[in-house]
């Protein structure tokens, strides 16, 4: 009964939005938004529009009251029709509370993330063709400590690396070694690339393992997933996610470690032994087939 009443109330809010044209609220950088429900606390049924046009970003809604509609769009595709081939994934912050998150399309609401689930920090994905995010505040007598916050990423269903995105295709991530061509492309285009060793396996969810690594050399990293100060204060240290069915071999053997970064976490991609990569890279240099140059000295 309560669920029915909440759904009816949310639908009423959507109808008010369509009729009354509540003033839109835009993010300053089109990637992330931070707002406060105090701006319309006296009008607790207000619905505000938020437009985010970026491949990844975050939202933080302090003192949530009323509701906000979050419109996500890829920054390279202006057409809504073509956005049907794009998925969005959101990861709530563990402190996120005060709201339920729905998918809203033409006045119909579908629960995506209940308030009590947000503390788990589980990633939820959906197609942009399914609609926008409808974030509805839960009526509270005291909103002083309520913050709704999550990160998001937009993922094309086609294109380089799309099939490896861990939250959309967990069953299709393969443990087979990369081809020579894939390795050469990976060292040039991955979110991170470096030379290091596997130190051991840390605890983690059953579908993947969290592996501790130390890098003696870091060619690139997109975000600070590896920190300076590895073993005995030398090198770079960090953790990478590896599919649970893919074995790793802790020891002294050096590997070329490449991969992608999602929600501030590293995911392992191509990882051949470094001595094998050096031979491959030398051959590519001699034949002029190397897609980029790196300093292997």
C-alpha cells in the first residue's frame, strides 16, 4: 500500500513538472552537479531539471526535498535517438541517503535504487533509451544530515573496449591472452600502463579479485589509482580488479600491466610478461607497426 502511494505521489510530481515548467537548474561544467534542496524547501513538491553532458561525472544533492530529474547525455552525440546505443552506470556513495532513485519515462517510474541499497555502493546500469533519472526525496522531519550522492559513467555498446566494460558484460570478460596487436594498442591507449609485479590477492567480491601490485615504471595513468611509494618506498603501488576465474601469479616476474579505470578503480586488461612485450615492441619498431612510442630504456 505504501509503495503504491509513493508511486502515485511521484507520478503527481511528474505531472506538475509537465504543467508548471519548474525552472531548470544546470551544472556549471556539464559533468558534475552540486545543489541543495534548501533552495525550494518551502515548495517541497518542486521538481528541478539537471542536465549533464559528459562521459563521466558526479551528482551531490544536499538536504534533498522535492525531486530532481537528471538528464544524462554523451558529450559527443547531440541526437537523443542515437543515444539509445549508450548505457549509463551509476555508483552511489556509501554515505548517500535521503532519496529513492527511479527511471522516469513519459510519466512512468521504475525503481532503480532504493535508499537503503545505496550504502552498498553497488553499480547499477541502464540504457539511456529507458529514460532519465528521477531522484525523489524521502519526506523527513530533519534533513540536516541527508545527502544524495553518486558517480556516473556513460558507456557506448559499440567501440573499442566496450565489450570489456565490467559492469555491463561481466560474463564475457575473457582470460585468454591478448594478441600481439591488442598488446601494442593497449600500451598506447589504456587508462593505465606500467611495468610491475603481482604482490598478492586482497579480499574482494566473489566475481572478481582485488590484486595488490607494485610498479617499477608507470607509463601513464588516467587517475590516481597508483600512488608513489611501493615496496620499501620505491615504485608505485595500488590494486587492480581481476575477474575471479582469471588466475594471477604473485612473485618476482615483471608484467606489462594495462587496463581501464572505472569509478576510481583499476581493472586489468592485457598483461603479458614484460620480457615478451619488449621483444614484441622491438619487432614493431623495426617494421614501423608500433602505434605509439614509449620509453623502454
